[in-house]
DNA sequence: TTGTAAGCGTTATCAG
DNA sequence: CTGATAACGCTTACAA
C-alpha cells in the first residue's frame, strides 16, 4: 500500500493543485479557514497518498513536538506501570507519542534525562514518583525543569508540589490517617511501620499521616517497630524479617506501599505467622494484584490508572493553564482479608 | 545553570572559533579526525556552554533519529513491563529515547502506530507480543513494517518470526513440553488447559508443546478440560470457574501464562479448592511476582528482562545485520509450591 | 484567502 | 582538513 518512500507535504500540495502553504494550513488548521473546495481536495489527496507529516520537520519549524516525556521510577513496579498505562492510553488516543524513562529515583539521572527531553522540545513532561525530602538532592533537575517551564513547556507532576506546573497531589497523609483510624477501630493497639527510606516525601507523609491517625486514639508507635529499608518488595521483606528476628510482633503492620506489603506477607508466610490471625498487614496504593494476594490486601485505594490519564490530559490541554493547577487525589481505605480484629482481642 | 534559551551548534562554533561544519564534525565524529587542537576547543566550548544537540534538526538532516519505538501489548501486564524495563534501561544507558505504545493486540492500532513510528524515522522498532495465527489479521501492520525495514530501519521482534528483521524466538513449544514431562513425572494424569485465545500463536505453541509432552507418556487431554478465554488474569479466573462449575476437576491445570495462572489460583481459592492438595497449577513466563503467589507458582522461567535488553541491543547495533538474526530463548521449568504429586496418588 | 519565501538547527556535499 | 552552502520537510510571516 504505502510504498517504500515517503509522501511529503509538497506531494500532497501538488496532487491537490494548491500551494505548499495552503496544504499546510488545511492539514493543521482545525479551524474552518480555507476555501471549502480546497480543503476537501487537500484532505482527499492526503488520504489517498497516505500522507503522514514528518514530526521532526514540524518540530523544527514550529518549535513544538507531539511527544510527551514520561519520567517514572520504574516500569516494573506495578504502581508506576498503572500510571504509565493510563497516561499512554490517552496520549495514543490523541495521536501523541510518549517517550518514557525509568530513573530509579536517581536525581542525577533524572536531571540528565529531563535536559534531553527539554532539548527535544517535548510538548510536556510528566513526572511521577516521589521527591526526596532534601530538596537540594534534586536541585539540578529542578533547575532544568524550571528552564523548560519558563520557556513555555508544560509540566505535570504527581506528588511533587514543589515543581513548576500542574500537580496531582495525592492525599498521602489523609489516606494513611484514615487507614490508621480504621485499623484502630478493629482493635489494634500496637503497630509496626515499614517505612522504606524516610528520605522520600511520599513515605514521610504516609508515615506522618498514619501516626497522626493513631495519635487521635492516643496510640504511639514503639520506635523499635519503626523499621526502614528500600521502598520496594525486598524492603518490605527484609524489614519484616528484621521485625521477626527481634522476637516481638505488633498486632498490625503498616507497609508504606503495596509492594512492600507483599514482601511483608511473604516474609510472614515463610516464618509461619498467620495473617491476619497473628498479625494484620496493610499497604498503600491498591495495585491491581492486591486483590490476588493471599490474604487479599487491605490498603488505601488510589485510582492509579486514572491518575496517569488525568496527568496526561493536563499535559495536553491546549493552553498551558494561566495558573498551575493542583488537583487533589484522595485515597479510599479498602479493608480486605489481610487485616482482622486485633489478635489480642480475638483471644478473649 | 543552563539559561532559559538554547545553545545551538552555531554558538559552540563561534565560541570555539571554528566553522559550523567543523564543530559538527567534531561533535558527532567518534573518529579521530579533526585537528586535535580544534577538537579540544570545540569539546570544551560545547561543555562550557552546555550544548545539547537538537534531535529534530539532526533527524531531519541526517534522516535518522535517536529514538526507538517499543510496541507492546500492555505495560500493566507484568510480563511486558519486565521486557520494557530491560529494553528501556539499555536504551537510556546508550543515550537513546524510547517511545512506547500499548496496542492491546489490536492489529489496526498496531499498524497505525507503526506507520507513525516510521514517519518519525525512529532508529528501530521493537515489537513484543504474540501475533495472531491468522496472518491476514495483521497484514497492514506487516506491510508497514516491511516498508520501514526495506528503507533501512531496524526491526526486532519477540516471538514473531514472520516479521522482517531480527527475532527473539521464545521456545514456547519446548518449554511447555518440558513442563508437561515434569508434571507427568509428578504422577499427574489428567490435565486442564487454560488456553486463552487459541488465535494467538504463542498460546497455540504452548498448548501444542504441552500436549506433545503429555503424548510422550500416552496422555491425552480431555476436550472438556480444554477451556479458552482471554489471555489475562480474568481469562484464567473465568476459565477456572467454568471448570469448577462443570463439577469435574483434573489433577493439574496448565495456564498458558502466569497471570492466567494467578487468576486460576484465585478462583480455586475462592472455591475452597486446595492447591496443590486437590489440584496442581502451573503457568508460563515466571513473572517476578510468581514467587509471591500463594502457593508460589510452578512455571517455565523466561529471562524477560534480559530479553528486553537483548532486543534493544540488537536494535541498536551499528550496522543492521547483513542477515537477520534469530536468537532462541529457552525457558526453564521451575517447580514451586503450586504443583505437588498428583492428588490421586496422594490418597493411596 | 492564497502563494512566495525565509527560516528552524543539523548534516552532508563540494570546493578550497 | 576545513569552510561555505545546499538540502532536510515543514511552518509562518509577509506580500499579493
């Protein structure tokens, strides 16, 4: 059908018997300008010839492009895979390309990649993944992003309110606090916190929110029960093993994300500890597979896919908003099998 | 640091006191041409000014680009997330961009997207995800890809040996046959096959291989135990429920991929059927989480991440291979908790 | 409205 | 080996 070579705008113009400029205007202008008969002719020719504009030429001439940069922590992490999926779908539907990078929370890698996206003049940059508490860590990246933004680029971040542009603010604090309250209602009184790195603001917020929720009932977390590690499956596994090794268990373990919770579940199972019989476990995020964990995981549901889609929509809106938008996303507590009434209570 | 505006090659040239052409040559030529003193000057100026080449201009002039198109079924599916992750990592390390699309096995969407990648003159296209048995379905896509390939583009596919270019051929048949043998060794005699859509060649191959493995021991699959559905979690769940509803169970269930197997596990658990006590379950692929399923999943391990990395390396090799390479990837059976000795045998 | 022509930032050709 | 200069395909003033 389409031959080996390319159809250029010039070919379309000639075929339609109009000038290059006219063809260009017709093809890009969603507006109704152009004499109807010319419009029709050009459209027909373009379709017949199978014309696809050269995005590079377009980018060069118009100083914009139709690709969006998506910077995430790791595609392999289901949390981000969901966000990416949602984002990619709306981009594809709108004829935009998505170029994606995984930066593994390495600020330097992030900075470098963003510089490249900027040079590529991507239409927008979406950043998903927590920032570090220490703002200086990502200074280079922030600077880069600001130049991009100031030059007219769109920036949408998820949970990075300090960055320029729009932001999807996840209610980490409130979600975790809600979860804590529900857990207390179940009768739990002693909690362990698998915090991951407390240098990530997401974790810090979730932990802070959780503690606040507990505090309302006068419950404090034993410092010995606050164990950190990496913010992933292994981190959850190791932290739990550490807990297990200490010989003392709380009645409930809160992992600051679902994947860590899964690690915790695995560690507990290996050690022969019954969940929720002996300990309850809860996570945060509600990754799709949380429903398939054994036991199914209690967690704070976040509409991850929609968040990705929403972020992409913000990134794609015609006029970059006069004022940056902050959209709050609130999670909803979902109690499933992994949390039960407190063990102590049960024994009564 | 970097100002708001852009540094162009011209600026670097002026700063270094050489011509545009010289600067261009120095900056792109990995070769040692250019007077050393000029080379040094240009490099220094570029570094000092923070020069980043404009990829669009480069693409337009040189008719190539430094982005690779990655077309997969769905990022949310851990199987593909792993492949994508492996691919993205090597691309990033080599300073290449990856633009990714999910096509959900929709041939039309695939064709459209590939046409766009082609127009964008991406440096290579990587295609992961099974083809349909019926070649006509993806005729348009194939044509598009061939034009791209014939025009000098690199194509690397995973499990699509009919396509032009290099191919990572997954030993679906042999892997499934191996698995079948091991399962027979365990004493199993009756098997159910959760096939997914038999229109996908991957599934067809896995099913055929599995049957072949069984046939070596004179075992046949009861047609009533061969149930199809979608090639995902839900497909596995539903197929298993269907099986359950029929009132008759085999001693072992083979799901043609891990995610389906997870669905099966969930259905079984909900129905109160013990695995592997009453039925054994096996999958294919060895998604990371297979180790966290309860029970941990027996499956055929595929080095998914390495496959993605390998595919990207093939895509990036300097000269497109004179002859297309076919690399065979063989899976390895991993027996974990989800398969045990056949239930009937146990009861003796 | 439509056409002409001047860029956009690089690469590549061709003289010097 | 180096330096002008013409592409590359498209957008967009500017002119008609």
